[in-house]
């Protein structure tokens, strides 16, 4: 093979590695102490799996105040998959009710504050109509696992994947979590479009 053929072949390989599987866009919100830049490993990981992803900066304060910012950045409709880490996932789940997202991917959803299992953050869950994936560590102080397993039944098409030995954050198992998320998006979200 001559040099020009190899260059052409490399270009095709590069395109294949970054090509998206569809017009779907994953929009991710960050945790309460983070920012859009802190979501870079998630964004890059989704893109490596052929899924377009972006992160959005959310304002500090209550999740309710961040919902309009999330929707402005994400847009509306079934081509959008909302998601995020902790606070960002909560905001995305609230935005999904108003913006009719095609799906949700929620990393370390903050079901309750540590030590306050009686103050659940689920009031909007009965209104979520899209396929929803929860990815959680079995040692997450923000999500008692037995409560989370029970409460996700409120959402018609929800699934929970638990990562053993993980707390509030899944960076140590992010590749595995993103593999699960990509499979979910391909099998559950794309199949419902």
C-alpha cells in the first residue's frame, strides 16, 4: 500500500472512531461542586462510544433554578437525552418532565441528603415518561440502595445498575458505567424513537 492509501485509510479510521450512532445528543449536568469541565471524562467517554455528548454549566443553588438553564442548553424533544452526575442528574430528571426528553442517564442520583432518608427527591418522578437509567454505587450515602430500588418503580421504564464498592461518584468504574449507558441508549432509547 502506498503512502496516500495509508493516509486515506487512517482518515476513515479516525472518522469511524468519532462517528455518532444517531442524531441523539446527550446533555450532561455536573455535580453541585463541579462545572461543565468536570464532566469532560463523561463527554469524551460517550463520544468514544459513538454518542454525541456535551456538558452544561449549571447555576448554584436549588435544582429548580437550574432546570431552565439545562433546557436552554439541551433543547427539547426525543432527540435529547438528559443526564448528569448527582445534582446534574437531578436537574436533568426535572427538566425531562417539561422538555419531553428521549431518555435519561443518571450517574449517582442524589435520592436524599446523607442521613435524611425521609427527605426523598422524587416528587417529579411520576411525571417522567422516558426510559431512565440509574447508575449508582452500593456505598453511596446520597442513595440508600434499598430505597432507590424501591422508588425507581415509580418511573414506568426505569432501570438501575449498581456498582459494587462505589460511593457517590463512579469515576473509578466510569468505563464500565459508560458501556452500560451506551448499551441502554442503543437498546432502550433508540428503540423507542
